[in-house]
């Protein structure tokens, strides 16, 4: 499994962040855990 940490930038619009997440989801990334206080997501995907 490989992991990626994603942050929403302080000036990034929600729509832009959603587009980034949707692009990652279509390439196989799934949310493993999230933390709203620090505004980050940890994504994981199976290594092939």
C-alpha cells in the first residue's frame, strides 16, 4: 500500500480541492483517514 497526504491550501477554493480529490479517486486513491482540525486527508492505494 502506498500513502499520500493531501492538504487543502488556505486560499484554495473548495471546488478546486474537490476536483483534485476526484482526480485522485479516479486514479485509484481512497481515503484512509481524515482530520478536519488540521484540514488534511491521508489517501491510500494498492501497489501493483
